[in-house]
C-alpha cells in the first residue's frame, strides 16, 4: 500500500478479538445463574406448602390413637347366649343372668284354651327342648277356656313380672303378661290363645333372650400406642 498507509519494516499491526464473543459468554453465564435461582426458589415454595401436610400426616396416627373408642364386651352367661339347654342337661337349671332366671330355673305350666287338640303337649315338648322346666300340661281352666283371644296369656306372680315372665315371653310373640296371687316366682302359666300359631323360631327366641339378659355395650376410650 502506498501513501500515508504504507507499511514498512517487518512488524504488522495486531487485530483485537471481537468483543461480541465475550458478551455472549457473559450472557450464557448470567442466564444459567438466573435459572438456578428460579429453580431453588421453586423448591423452597414447594417445601413451604407441603411441609404442613407432611407434619399432619406424621401426627395423624397419634391423634387417632388418643381418641380410639371401643365398646365394652357384653356380659357372658349361659342364658345370655342361648335359652336352649345342652343335650341331656335340660333339667339342670342354669345361672341367673342380670337378674333374670335361666330357662332351666323356670317351671312352665302349658294350658290349652283353644279347641285344637294336642296343642299344649306340642308346645310343652318344644319348650322343654329349649331348656325350660315343664309342669302341668292340659286344658285351661273354665276362667280362661276359649277366652284368650291373642296368641297367649303368660300368668305368674308379682315377683315374676320382671323375671320369669319376660324370659318366657322371649319364646313367642303377641303374648300378654298378667300377674296373680301365687307366691312362687319361678312358676308361670302359658295359656295358649286362639291367635296362637307356634312358638318363635329357635334362632329368633335365642336372640330375644340374649337381648333381654345382656346389657348394652358401654363405649370406652382406650390408648393403644
């Protein structure tokens, strides 16, 4: 080249590196740092909102354990489970349960006040299978003969009103209870009326007897952990 831009000698001017590359590197570094800060902040927010749920879940079993309620078991007894006596032990009286005598302690006189023959005997045989003692079996007296309109009349002493009579009443439905002047609390009359069809089914009678002789369960609060 000539003129004022003539190059002389063996040295050449150095060309500087373009500044655009430095700016690009700085931009990439700044973007990476910004993304890192955004990600870290997001994780912190997630921890804040989910921390309470984790603590509640961790505390859940303890709270449930502290307020767990379970019913008390029902009173046990031979009459409470079933009114039926064991085979070969029908004449052996069972223990009283919650103030009610067991069927084996109750003597039942089965009297027929209907025109149907053999009804008293069949009913007495079934009651004997269920554990009751059987007394007199036959026709009702003139006072009640053909005058009992319902299923039956259960007759006993005043002392039997809250004892033997309710126990016998679990064996049938539709019976009427009445007291008289007799003194024996465990001897009652079953006077079969014109509306009588049959004793209750064994399972229904057992359930009714269990409900009568077993107390209602009382809820209790317990801790298991």
